[in-house]
C-alpha cells in the first residue's frame, strides 16, 4: 500500500465527509487545531470512514493518530495486512 495514495484518499474522504476546504487541508494540517477545528463527533466520522474504506478500526486509537491526514494515513498503512 502506497502511503502517498493513502494520504491523498484520506484527504479526499475528509473533504467529502466533513466539509473541510481542500485548499486549506494539507497532509500535515492539525485537524483538531484552530484552522480546521474538528471535534469529538468528527473523530467518530473519521473512524467510520477509515473502517469503511480500508477495513481498519481506529476505535480506541491514541489521539496522536488523529492529528493530521498524514497521521491517519500512517495508522492505516501500519494496521493493514500486506
């Protein structure tokens, strides 16, 4: 699984499902910071989207795994069977 492809798809999914402006969202943008300002409800959406798209459960994952598109993509790649 190519990390760059996963990052691009995760960004696309977040834009589609959470209404984030694609021009503002970079791979390293803090998702729960002032610029994007997601909340705990949004984290549940992320969990659902990742599970649906990749079959990877983020339920119970440490909060640093939700920090950015890059962090989510790394979690997916590290928890996907080859």
